[in-house]
């Protein structure tokens, strides 16, 4: 009984991580060296995407998960940005769609071919322009199709309807300093942000209002992070005044004091939190996505970036059986969107649609991302009606004809005047000739 009280029982107590063999790594990759606190990597059940160094612009690799080993320097990239890529994020509802934010102040959304790239991809499906400074954060809505959030160094957050290429929400007056990160809550009704001003804000983006705020969440000057948990609480990482790394848990309904605060060490590295809502576990300085190894003891898969390679690390829960472990693999968010973009912008909310992993994750057929931009002619001024455009040439022709008629009248009058003058002159000449004849006789 005493032992049970001292040592908390947990099925995850004996989890261990093991790096794969070298031939199962992704080697000879020039990982980006841009000074930006990003994971530089995003993974889904089909592909691993890695931001890489690129001359004359920005680029990232998209590799099928099975394409391990040495990656040739000529391997095709996604390379449409004119500045370095700072952040990438796979769409949760389409395994072939990925968004990227860049120093060139744009967000681009890309459709990756089903079997990966055979040629470099330079044309995005859509370019989203609205930020005035570099875009360092992109994050898809967890449950609504085609809703994408971006945050830039202009201290603005923009929420886009990717299906129409429109910026429908612009939160440009809520942050006075750099935004370190943005996190959606479970159903995408709220976001939380961590900022350089040491504040954590909880924002209702559709009402465009701050619903909760905490000053000096962590008192240290180094960057913070804040993420929503499935129960609605907020987890933060940061630094104390003495530069000790801290972890904290907050209730957004009362942020006066943290629910818990833990000091770790005095390392300089920023702790990047990644959260698994299925098991309610937070991972620090890693990247985890849907996908797993060959047996049901291989619990999840990390992708660790080195200077020149990407190294998968398998996390294993020791179990005697290789059969499906339903306590380790509860139902998880599937690829189907619970809402369409228009429904979410109209105010609807929905939790993720869950799927079972008992028979493994089988990627479905992804539909192509189609962007239908509104016709700008639909917004033409009221005076420019179709009837006006049709009648305009006629009116112009009528005016031209009137002018021509007036000129013709003037010419005819002048011609008549000349004829009259000539006729008078003929009579005078005739009289003079008669007088000359009389004189000659």
C-alpha cells in the first residue's frame, strides 16, 4: 500500500525510445539553418516533409515514408517561395495537402502527388497574401475543412478559407509584440497564443475578442509556448527569471495562478510541446503524427532532425503480446472533416470524427483541393450595370453621328456659299466681256 502511494501506477512508466538503424534514416539532407523556433518537420501517414536550405528562395522536401537511406541532392523539392520557408503543416483532412509560411510574407498551399514528387513543385494550389511581414506560423483547423490559420511578424493572425482563397478573419490588433505560437482547442472554437510580451491569450476568433489573458506567464525573457489540452486547460513552457526552464498548467477560466508549475533545468533550448489528445501525453522537443511501427507495442514514432539527416525514433511500451492494445490505442481523430469551412465561419462547432486503429490506419482516397475564387466582377460598382455596358457603344455612336452631321451641314453651307460666289462672278465676267466687245466695234 505504501509503495502504491509513493509510485504512481502508469502504463507509460516503462516506455523507451529506440533509434532505427542507419539504413532506415533519411540521410544527406540539408536541414534549414534559419534562425526561427520551428520544428522544421511535419509528418503524416504518407509523407515526411522537411524544410531545407535553398539558394534564391525557400524550399522543403516531401519524402514518402518508405524512401529512407541517402537522399540525392537532385531530389525534387517544393520550391515556390521567394524567401526561406519558416513553418509547414499537413492538412489533417487530406494527406496530400500541406501549407507553408515564409519570409516572403506569403502562405502557400500545395497539393502533393499521390506517390510523391517526381519533379520539383513550383506552382501552389493557392497563394494567400495578407501579411506585411514574414509568416512564421501556419496551423490547420482541427475539424473544419479548408480553414487555415497563419501568424506573422506583423503581430497579426489571419484565418483563411482556403477553398476560396479569402482572408475572412484578421486579428491584427490583439498582439503588441511577436507571436511565438498559436494553438487551436479540441473543436477549433478557440485559440491560445504565447507572445514576446510574456502574455498568454485565449481568443475567440469568430467574435474577435480576448476571453482570457495572463501576464508574465513565465517571467524569463526567452520564448514561451502555449497549447490547448483536450480538457480545455492550457499547458505552457517557458523560463523563470533565473533562466530555469519551466512547465505550467493553467485553467483558462481562472488564470491568476497555475494549476501546477514545475522547474526543470537551466538549459538554453526552447521546449517545443507536442500533445497527443488520445493518451493525454505531452512530448517536448519532438514531432509526433499519425502512424506507427509493425507491432502494437511500437506505440508511436518520432522524427528527430539532425544537421544532415532525419532519424525516426520508435517509442515502445513493453508488452508480452503483439496483439492490438486498446488501452494504448484509443479511437483517434480521423481524416474526415466534421465541418465545412462555411459552417465554421457561420458559428458552428464540432468535435473531431474519431476512427479505430484496430485494423491499422489505411489512408483513403484524397480528393483534390480545389480553390474557387469569387469573381471580382461580382463586386463591381452599382453604376456599371450590364445594360450600361451594352448601351455605352450605342450612346457613343449616336454622339459621334451628331457631330458628323453638324460638320456636314457646315461644309454644305460653305460649298453653297462658294457656288453663289462663283455664280455671281460668272455674271460679272459675262457683263465685262460684252462691254469689251462693244468697245472693240
